[in-house]
């Protein structure tokens, strides 16, 4: 079988994407060529303003697939529209003899260069974005009206839309995309790696806890992510302060501008059993998922999915997310593997935390259901969706 040659344009090295690229190159009927617009985190320490520190990913991200870093002419490289200006992509597309082009979103100058080039030389374009409808409808009406005009024109020329979940599908439908152009390519993490780590570490759960002074039968609530406004980490800390339960612990894994404020709050209210362990890299995260009993992501607008929820579910954790978190409609089944609460409603968050904390049996049931759900959000199903799109376009 002849493999389909597909150009894939993305902003920079992102662990969740690069694992998928490797899987595409090695285990599908696709021959991908990856184009990176920006060399952020490419084998070096790079400053992440949201983490507030330099980071360097500790997993290999350029192995197993063909790639090229395009020359970026932007004076201020970033993920913003003007942060990626890569004129070289035009020549790559024209000379590449590609069967299709996969583009992640429409929020950079280079993305639009590729749209125009592909449309002119009649190469089919697949579009993969993250936008959830529930967050789109929070925007001002005049912005939506303008967007309907711009995206309405763009979307007519797109051959296929790879939607990551239910709210993302509704977003495309809201902007006029017909059902026949929609293909389910679930937002996934490297399930194989996380499930393997979960299996290997399961018997070390209480040993890992002892390092933080946490007892075997205590309950650990976990937050993983940047400590920034979008993630609303203070909502969780306020909920924890209301719990007033001596055998419950709250573990923050991550760093960011709000860390000092969170630590100050915990100190002022004399909150015990709260831990701030800072940024942890990809190979370290499994240790903290293993320690936990409940995972919470209380984010507000801007959390278009929340892949840490996928990771947590690979470790069989019950989950609680705000209704605005993009993955909620797909991964959080209220009363089955966790709960969805109104964003910012600390009292409702307390109610749901209490419900899970007080029942060991419920935690077991929720854990089992999380594990069942997350198996469907895999790279295998991503590949299946992309191949279906390529076949039908």
C-alpha cells in the first residue's frame, strides 16, 4: 500500500504532539513530514513565562519521524499570530508532492501562508483545532460576528476538520461546517507510556507517599499544571480550607506567577497538609499521579481541553473539573468517574470533594470508570480518524 504523504505544520515541540508524530510515522499508512515554525525547547533550556522558569523536556521528542525547523523571521518568536513568520514553508509545500496538509489551528501568520499556498495549488487541507463552543459563546457578540465572516470563508476551503471532542465538534458546526467534513481525532496523550508507568508504580504508592509524610489511608487531592489565573488554582485551595479534614492532603505539581499567592494563603489560614512541589518534568509526573486519590482541574476560560486529565485517568483517578474545561463533556461523566462543577463555585467543589473523600468504594468505582473511558482517547484512534479523513477527501 502506498503511504499518503502528509505535511504537518505546528508551532514548536510539544510532547503530546511529538509522540503522535512518531506513532504516525511508524504505525500507520501515512508518511508525515513535520514542519516546526519555532525552535522553542528544541534540545535546550527555554524560558516559559507561564511556568516562570527555564524548562527542558526530559523525553526524546525528535526521534522516529522526519522533521524540519523552518527559519523564523519574527522579531519576537512566540505562539502569538506574529510570533511565527516562516516564508520557507511556501517552497516546501510547492515542491513536497504532498497528498494533504495537516495544520494545527489558524492563529499564526505562517498558518495562513500555508492555507493560501495549499488552496492555490489545490492540495487538500486538514484542520485540527481545540476551540470548544462553550467558551466561544462567552465572547462578545461583535467578535463572534466578525469571526463568522472570516472563518466562514476559510472553512469553505478546508477539506476536513479533525475534532478533538464534543465541544470542539459543536464549535465547527456553529461556524457552518457540515457533518461530512468532520472526523473524530480524540485529544490524547501517550497512553501506552502512562499506563505502563501506572502499572510499574502501583505497588509503590504508599512508599512514595511516605517521602512527603502522607499516611497509607489518607486521601490525596492532586492538581497538575501551571499556577496561573486560567487554571484557577486558588479555587481548589479555598475548597480545601473549607474541608477541615485532618487526613486529607492537597498536592500542587507545577509552578507559575500565582505560587507565592497560594503559599501565602495557606500560611495565613494555617492550612496543614498542603504541598507545593514545583515544576516536574515528563518522566517525574507519574510519581505524583501514583500518590493521588482524586484529580481536580478547576480551570476557567482558555482551558480548551486539559490533557493532564487524560494523564490522571491513565492512573485510574476520579476526576473533578469545572464545566468550562474543554474535556469535561468527553472525559468527566458526573456520578460515574467524577463530577463537573460550575467554574468558580467553591462550595459545589467542596460538596463533590467530600462525596468522593468519604467513600472508599465510590473512589474504586470512579477509578475503574476513568480507566475504561481513557482507553478510547488514544493515538490508535487518532490514526484511525486521520486515515478516514484522508480516504474521504
